[in-house]
C-alpha cells in the first residue's frame, strides 16, 4: 500500500497546482477512465517520498465521496452546496464525477464531491469516516473490495475489516440504488426503492444507518425527508454507539457535519 501514498493531501502544494490544468486526463473531452487512473497512479508514485505530516486524508487515501452538511440551508438546486440535491444521482450518471475530489483535503472536506471512478482502481481498502456537529471525527468502518460490477454497482468480494459491522453491511456490502424511479436501477434488498424514498443515491440495505443526502424527517414515516437540504445523517442509536454528539437534534435520524469515504489501493 505504501506506493499509493495519498495524492490528494499533496495537491495543495504550489508546485502541483499546474498539474490540474485544462489538459488533466481526469477531466475534459479527451479524458478516459484508463488515462485518468494511469495519471492518478503515476502521480502517487512520483510523490511518494515527498509525503510528511499527514492528517485524516493522508491516512486513508483518495476521497471517493464527501458529503457536507448544508448548514446554510441552500435551496438552489444548481448549487453543489445543496447537499440533498447533490446526491440525486441518476443511474446513467453513476460513474460521472461531481464536485472536485482532487483539490486537496482542506477543500474536499468542506465541499460535496463524488469521484466514482476510484471504485475501478481494483483491490483496495475503503474507510468511511463521520464528523459530528461538534467536530468529533470517528471511523465508522474499514472494508476491502476487489473492484466493482459496473452494471449493478455491487462491490466485488467485499470483506469487513474493522469498525461497526452493521454499518459495513448497510452502506457498503449490500445493494446500490439511484433516484431513478425504474426498478431496474434499484439494487437494495428492500421491496421499495430506498434512494427514491429518501432522495439520495447511495449504497443501501433496507434502508440505511447513515445517509449522505437525506434525513428521514423528525420521525419514521415523515413525508419530509430533506431536512432543509441538510444532507448527511446517522441513525440515532448508531450515532450514540459511536460516541458522537447530537447537538440540538433529538430526532431518530441525527444530523452530522460530514460523511467521507476514502479508498487506498493495494499494490
């Protein structure tokens, strides 16, 4: 794993700023999956020996997705700050990048982003992290997977490594559902579509212990699932088990500041 030391944390360095220009192989009309992944790997290898003074992003690798609380209650659906709307990803857009997960850890952790191409890196370690409203950060779980089924979005040969096993089953090892209404895009095991029900595309298991895009309202069965477009929430008992703060939120589904998924490729 050492060879894949944590590119994203270094992208704020001035000598790297020019490497993400218009000809970046991960963006633009000429970009391909192959060129993007090769570019990522090449940059990681070339920067390996320059790494020092790591923080969270440097510990866990590349950011696959980052969901940040919409504390300002932005309702504009064209704004990436509207977290609830940001995660309304359609099936045909399942491998399209949103936001920018390549700006370095400081920018990443304060803005929504989605880089699903990283699921294609092959055998890797995934780590899901949550930050509560008071700024306490904990690892929810770590897991491994060998890749992804690009049709179903099922992570292949997934294995639990550490942390909360229920979170792993619910938000990693189960099915993936998009907000499309067609049932063919619904791969969670519930008899309805969890993504449609809660307005957020993600991994589900009838339905969730954490959600990157939608609350379940102030109580189970509420018709208001957006919670002022706040975004990331944890199921209350799960949040309590992790020792996280509720703030003023006493509901069954509790607001958190952010949820982040990292991936660290294996050699």
